[in-house]
C-alpha cells in the first residue's frame, strides 16, 4: 500500500492528514502518524537479526533496495502483546533523512484534521505512554494518540539526536541586538535551539507552538523566525503563510527547522515564503545560517 503524496493538502491551511493504526494488546490502542512521514504500508517482510541492536528492533529488512530497521512499536510502548509478527503490517516512514519500519496490527484509514484538533495528552487518564505521545485526537469517539516518532527513533538510534553544536564565538558581539523568535513543540529541541542561539549572542524567545509565536508578533517583531512544521494548535506552514500576508521576505527571514526535509516540502515552504529549510538533526548548521541572514548580508 503506497501513499500518494502528490494529493496532500495545500500548505498553509493548518490542516494535515494522519494515518490511523491499531496495536492490539490487553485492549486495542489507536495511534496515528502524520501522512507526510509515511512512505508505504507493507506486510511483515523477511527480517535479518541485528546483533547488539536496541531490544525494540526486530531486525532489518531489505525494502526497495534499502536496509530498513524494523521496530516493534508495542514493545517500545510497553504494551502487553503476544509476539507474533506474521500477520503484522509495517508502516515504513521517512524523516530525519532516514527510513524506519514500525510494526502495527492494523492500519485503519487516513483522516484529515486540523492542528487545533489535537488536545493535550494530560486531558485523558491513561498516562502509560505519556513520554511518547504528542497529543490526542477524538475521532468518532475513538481517542487516537499522535505518537512522537522522532523521539522514539532518537532513543533507538542516538545518532539522530540533536546535540549542542560548535559555534564561532568571534561573531558574538556582532550578533548582539538581533532578536529571534522560535516555534518548536518539542521541549528538548526547543531548549537546544534556545541554548545554542543564546550562547552565540542572539536574543531569543521560544514558543511551544505557532499560535503563541503569531500572538507575540502582534506586540513586537523579531529580526528572524525559526519554526518547526509539525506543531499542535498552529503548524509551521500556517505561521509562514500568515507572516507573509503582511511581512515580505526581505524584511523578516523565516528558517524552517524540521525533520520532514524533502524536495517536495522544501518547494512548498519556499512557495509560501520561507527563506531556508534545514533538516533535523542538522543543528550545527543553524547558527551559521542565521548568521548569513542577520550579520553577513
């Protein structure tokens, strides 16, 4: 089952599409993932065991000439499930410039939703998987949990984690006086962005989502914006569209910092008015790119 990414929604509408899927354990758990991160859904493939791999990694499979890690999502989430993979489906994803396969029991359907439809996970009583859940969506009475696949992959493969980057401190005085707004829903990534840009010499305000950033723009203008794309309440592409409705490209540079780097997404964000697209986890590039827009031009 392949997904046609050519029919995805128009960018900047604050809508997106999710793939709903089920893991059957002591009960059926409904989860979802952003369609933009999914390449295809396949049957359980032939898998080769990988020594010393994370315990949630079943092995690797050759999928379209690529070796792809196959991850037991139920095991990762700590769900009480019998280990029988032959009837499982595999959701093959691509983000952070790498492919992964996630074992699930059933793929239900694709839904179109608004980022504002995502509710805080603390609004429901099951806290079992709170660290892996970004939010909850109520669709026809089903509580569907939006999983944080980036954090899952980062724990399984530490090479994908963001780390503090080397910074050219000789430019620190030149950076002083420039203000940057950041919109990023991940507390870990938001803290790293804030630390690195502040250490470099910039004045930084960080927001949990795009709506808070847009509200702040009504009171003051920064010299540059850094935004993620996937965020509850208001997404990054919606932020770009709203900013560009009143502020031209030359007046306020916008840098997208997202795991969903692809030629298609870069083209869409540039069409909306973004100046630059940096793929996670390339944090080392961020300060130098900001320097190019603020102190070297």
